[in-house]
C-alpha cells in the first residue's frame, strides 16, 4: 500500500471511523486556512487591527480598545460564520449521499425555504411573546415540514433525484412568497428582521443572541454525523448494496435526514437563507478527498466554514462602507455552479 493511501482508523463497539492520510492532511490544511481567515476577518473593519494584535485580544492580552472591538463586536460574527458554514456544508453532504445526486442540497429540496418561513413566522407571531432561544425550534419545524412535503409530493413508485429537485425548487418559491406576504403585512421591525433572513446575513450577531444558542446544536449534531459517516457511504452506493451488507436502509436514511434537516434548520435560524453553501462545499470537498464520507464530512464542514467566512469578508470589504449580506455573494457564486451541475446531470433522470 502506497504511503498516500495509508489510513487512520478509530474503531469502537458501536461505530467505526476511517480516514486516509491524504484526507487528514487536507483537513488539517483547511483547518489552518479557516483559522487564518478568521484572524484576518476579525482584524478588518473601520479600525484595522493587525493579526498579532487580534490573537492577543482574543486571549485577553490586547489593549482595552482592541479587546472590546475583537471580543465583543467582531469575534461573534466570525464564529457564527464558521458554525453556519460547517452546518450547511455537512447537511449538503448528507443529502447528496442519501439521494445520490449532486444537485441535492438544503436549498434545492426546500429545507432552507421551510426554515426561513418558520423563522419569519416566529418573528411574525411570537417574537414579542417568547424568548429568542426558541427561534431555532421554529426554523427546524419549518425545515422538517417543508422537507416532508417535498418528499411526499416527489414520491411516485420511488423518488427520482430530478423530480425531487424540481418540486423542491417550486415549493421553495411558494414559501418565499408566503414569507414576503408576512413581511409586507407586518410592522416595520418585522420587515427588517425578515429581509435579513431572506437575503442571508450574519450582520450584527452577538454572543447571547447567536453564538450561544447555535453552538449546542452544532457541537451535538456534527459529531453524531461524523460517527455515522460509514452509514452515509453505504447509502450512497444504493439501496441494493446497502441491504446486502446488512444496513437497515429505512431507519438509517430517516435518522440521517433528521440530522441534516436539524443542522440546516439551526443554521438558517441564525444566518438566514444563505444559499448554495450546502451545494458547493460537498462538491469542492469531493474533488479534494474523494467520495468516502469518513473524509467528506469533516472536509465539507471546513470548506463550508471557509466559503462563508470569505463571502462575509467580501461583503464587508469590497463595497465599504456598505455591508453586503454574505448570502448575496454565495448566491452569485453558487447559482452558476448549480446550473453547471444541472447541465452535467441532465441525463440522470
């Protein structure tokens, strides 16, 4: 066995995890890239702070003004970008593995649209009645309801990937119309909050209102998904092969869909409809480390984080003093990629 194909394996009674040495190196390189971009992004703003000073401020050794700017104003935004990007990247990788189609992502099967509608409905009906910490629950309920409806409408002696994407796209448009209806009929503060969700922005996030509520979802769900990586790999080979190796296809698929929808719903709850991260990150990751989900899941998480960090940095830097929502840049890059993948997949049914 060649040096580049050696594997690192973790085996326990109820799970196993296998990753090649090459994939481990790629993951470490991406992790380093994410850390570097986090430091640079935290330092860039109306007041520029050098990278070394950013690091000092993060650990509480910087000057008082720098520490306040970094830890209170900028660091929460950067951390939320990492969490949301990782969540969407992993959710997209799961869906593409289960459905076995590169067009599939939380955006194209209605999950993001449902989560957005759930979040807008929360603001419309409950924002002045219950805590903001219930916002992820509303978004996840919307995501689950939309995904279930898309699957139900797509079912006809089974589900074909193209039918799933087409119905998901149509339902997303309908949910977007409902969101706009509530936006226009509600008070002005609702319009501002809803518009932020529908464009996809992490502007103005804080530790209390975004980082702390989102962090438990990510820290709980992504490690569970890592442990189920081999089941996603088996699912991606097709139902017949999965059953032949003893996999309970229905139960595993249901569990993986729940994890994917919960992860993407929580991400949308705090970042809004940031589209195409769930489509782009798995594609890029597959080019880097291949189709095995033991490597694809962590690399998709890191790639999603890096993409959203760069999109948010571009939104803050390229059109100063305007702060362009990160979702505008992810859509501008992701839409042509989606069209290209759709063209490549046109003969797959």
